[in-house]
């Protein structure tokens, strides 16, 4: 195959680039799925504390 391409091809480089692209795609998908703003996290935490307090207030004394 004389004259085809510009020299030897490093297959390891292409394999690693493909793996990096896959990891990047997965990270982007996780950011969409699990990513929340700080305000959203704090709101959930406050609601959880409020729910626990509400349940504790309705417990019977023994």
C-alpha cells in the first residue's frame, strides 16, 4: 500500500480518544439527570427537616 495515508496510525490514541468521548457523554448525561442547583438542594433539605418536625409533633406521649 504505497502512498496511502501519511504514515503509521497509532490505534491506541484513537481507542483512548473514543473512551474519553464516551466518558464525557456519560458525564454530561449525569449532569442533566442528577445536577441540581444549590438552592434546589437547600430547599429539599429544608422540606425534609420540616417533614421530620411535623411527624415528631404528632407523636403521642407515653
